[in-house]
C-alpha cells in the first residue's frame, strides 16, 4: 500500500536535492518430497476445492496437511496411490477468518522424522477488495484500469494470473520497408504497452528488455529491432534457458554486442569479447559469487569472490565465434552474410574456433566446464549456454532483478531465496521455468503484505520509471494514443523508449539512493530536471494538448462527481492510490479544488486539479 513514509516516498525530494542523476540446460534432480497442485487457487467462503499432492521418491509416506499452521485445518484427506497421488478437499470456513488474505496450505511427508514439503499459497478472492485488485494490477500491468479492477474484484487474482499466463503473445507488426529509423516503432511500442490484452506478458517483456539490453542507438531501424522484441514476447513465459539462446542468436543482439561475424582468432587478432562478457556480467550471473538469498559470498579477507576472470571471457568469446547473419532467401551461406534480420544467426563452421575451451567451473558443472576440441559452433554454443545456465548464481541474480522490476526495489534476502528456489526447481525438477518464477514473485507473502496497510514496511515498493508513469496515467483514465510524442516525453524524464544509453540499461539494479542505504534503481535517472519533466508531463496530460495528435482523454465523468468534491477525491484515491491517500493530502487537495473559481468549467477544472496533484505526488510516483 502507498503511505507517506520517508524512505521511499519523500526520497524523491532527497534525490532531487542530491542531483541523483529451450534450449536445453541440465535438469535438476527431483528432490524427495511432495508437490501440491494447483499452486494457486481462489475459493469463496463456504466453497470447497480439490487439491492433489504428488509424492516423489518416497516409499509408504505419511502425508500431513497443514492449513495456516493447523494440522488438517478445514481439509479432508483422501487416498494415496502411485497413479493419482494423495487428494484432499479444502473447504473455506464461513465467515472467512481474514477475508481476501492469503491462506498458506502445506502438504508434508514424514519419513524417518524428516519432513519436507512444498508450500502452496491460496488466495481467497470472494468479493476481493478493489484496492487490493488495484495494487495487484500495478505489479502485473502497465497500469490499472477501472474495468480490470472491477473484473478482478469479482474473479480474484488467481483467475487473472491463470488467464494472463495462458494468453497468446501480442506481437509487433512487421515494419514497412520504407521505415528508415525507429521513430514509428517507438510509437507502436507505446500503443502496445497501453492497449495489449496480455498485460502481464508485456510487463515481463519490459523487464527482460532491461536485462537483455539492446538499443536503437545501434539497432537503428525497425527491421532490426522488431524481431528482437518479438523474441521476448514469444519467450517471456517459457524457460530462461530458451531466452538465453534465442537472444544469443538474435541478429539485433549480434549487432549490438558484436557477436555477429565474430571471427576466430588468428596470429594477430582475437575473438570479440563483448557478448561473452555481458552475457555473464549483466544477463545471467553477475560479477560476484552469491548466496541463494542474493547476498554476496565473501572470502577469508571479507572480499567479494569474482564469478569469472578475463581468461573466462576469452574462452567464451572463442566459443561464440563463427556466427553470421541469417542467410537471405535464395542466397548462399558466406563467412560474413550481408545484414538480414529475419530468423536466427547461422554458423559458418570454418570460421569457428575449434580449440578446447575452459569455461566456468563450479560444483556440478558438466565436464568441469570444459568444452572439448573439434566441436561445431552449434555444439560449443549449446555447451557454453548450458554452462552459464547451471551456474549457482543464476537463480538469485535473475530472481532479484525480476522482483525489483515487478514488486520492490529492496526485496529481503528471504524473498529472493524463496523465488530463487523456484527458479532452481519449479517443483517438478525443471530449472528456469519463467511461469513458475513469475508466479512465485507475485504471490510471495512479501509481495502481498502491502495488501494490508498494517503489514506494509516503509522500504517496500519502487519508484515508477518514466515509461510506467506515462502508461499508468493513460490507462487509468482510458486515454487513447497513437504513441506520437510519448517517446520525447519519456526521454525528458530520462527514459527514451528502446534507446538505452548503454548495455547497462537506463539505471543499475544495484543503485543506492543518495543519503539512504536503500536500493532504488529508478532513482538513478531522477534528477532535478527529470522531476520537473514528470510534472510537465502530468500538466500536459491533464491540462494541455502536447501528447500528440493521436492522444485523447476525457475527464468528464470525474467532473460530474465534482459536485461533491469529497466523493470525487475518494474515487480518485481508489483509482490512483488504492485508497491510501493520507488525510493531510486529502485536505490539501480539497482546499485546492475549492479554490477553483466559479464558472462554466469549474467542475472539470476541479477534477483536473485533483488529478494533477495526485499524479505529481510522491505517493503516486512511488508504488507500494
């Protein structure tokens, strides 16, 4: 929930004052235990729902159900067999003890006094509080809409997640051959973020774009960039290993980080290191060894332990040699194919380094991380990506960044560890399952504790980055847009769509907000100038016409409510702040509304005044 608490909301002002500028990996073995299905469900008071516990690698287990710490609480255990596992029925009590709050259900096995299990979170969604729905939509879409809030209030979060995860991707249209720069694509990009029905996928793609960074500063035409966006659209809910491979073989990434036409070394040259380094440093495992909760491992002297050396980079660079652009239809494969962006890069085998390569070494690394000599480019690539994918750093490194993008800039180590465990094993022995990871992030108790104001911590949440800020306002008020002029608006705020200034993204996930000890990645691009740009955008959105000729928005329905200013403010409080507006803020905005001069447009101007003041507040800009 949003609250006017210093560490993240007032820190906007602190920042200004300080000038803050499937591919196939190895499958993890099944862990003896029990897996509960479904892992998310919604149940109304008095209703019953069947559950199933699938037991693995255990002989004659005794299974115990546990509901909110009460053995067999409101559950009736059925029979167990090797075919169907153990079934049970959970019945929600009447009335619900804590309506709309998570209920934790465990199914555990007791074998030789050792208990292992897999927890399931059940969301009771009957009559879901609209403010809880609104908050959930902030984490899973490019901004809540009145229609989505209403729908989720009836159907619950589980239905929304299930529906969104099953929805087909909204792909970007192939660009016209006459488009010579990325301006038209930038407009289409904003239109898609605002309007696409698969909003959760779009949010995850947005996060992946800021991990696997490319930029229109290098990939400067829609013909280059569009296929890359569609790779992420198609892969967002697959497996992280699939994403790694498809990104690696993307011509756009090949151009951006120099893997395309990366020649094997000669007596006077060496393979290009760019992609080899960034794949490890930024896309997968980071620079320092991590514990599974995301904290750094330290050596005997208290120093961070590097994940790789320059020699490791050299070896991976050699493993990635020999790839060139896709072969155009009707053309013949050459050492350096001409630029072409449809499909994956292809290997020209004689340009691939066939020497043995020593990659990352870690416990369990296949063949000790050694790629044998005389392998093809394809086999070396698969081996190199598998070597990275199975590194112990991957689950905590990627999990923490995804949590930061979707939920909070400062996840606790325990939150990171819970998600990393799902990343390492989705419960069925699969590593990197993006659907399981996303579900774990969004349903974790730390993500959901803000649903209850009393449980919220002042360090929760994150600053809306400019693109989220822009799309959130447009979606909240049903605005239409053709995307024109939004890129320049976002650029003024420090985030030009599709145009990161470097492979390090618009901001670093490890950025610490000045004068605090808090992580605040998005605050890195919050300066005096970009703060004013945010206010200018809100002013243009509410009062002006500088959002482009294709942008329209109407506040007439809110003007109708302005006959009763308190009613209007309550409506806006629910829509924009999920009911968390502090009393002092309400009083100040009511005073400003009442100061609007009488006249024919007084009601509309009162509504616009309230919307502008909320939109420019720290309570709105920092989401909890």
